[in-house]
């Protein structure tokens, strides 16, 4: 490990790499599981842990499978996926607005019912005062 990695910029990535490697050797778990455990321990996202690990691993010349750019995504980047993302976002927003509208209607009905009950209780209180 160079001085910069241990004392300055980049030391967190080196620490993450070392911790993951230690977990892999000692606990015989997968990298994904190691990333998740380290994520839980440090409060960092598992993706951040993985990104740091692989960055340092590449710097150190580790034997890794070649990167698969976009292979796990359903579609590539560009207008088609952006349009799909926008349409999906609009559908989710519309569904959320519909749900919110239903909740507001329900609350409005509940308020109307409670006001009616309140009027009934007020009438009962007035009648009770007359009896006393």
C-alpha cells in the first residue's frame, strides 16, 4: 500500500478493499455478502462499498472478470430508456396522486361524520344541563 492510500486521499477505498478481502478469506463468503455486511457495519451503501472495492482491486491489478457495461440493464442508455423512465415516473406519480386524492376524500368524509357527532354531543350536553 502506498503512503497516499494509507494517509491521504483514497484511504477509505483501501480500507474497504482490505476488509472485504479479510472477510472473503476468513469467512468464506461471497463478495456480495461481504459488501452487504460491510455496508451494515459502516452505514455506507452496499453499492458504494462495492465501487470502492473494485476501484482499488483494479488499481492493485486484481484478476477480475471484465466489466459488463450496461449488460444488467434492460435497455441501453439513450432516448428509448429515458422515455420509458419518464413514462414510468409519470405513471407512479399519477398513482400516488390518485391515492392521495382518495385519502383526502376519505378524510373529508370522516370530518363530516365527526362534525355531525359533535353536534349530537353538543345537543346532549344542552339537554343534560336542563335536567340538572
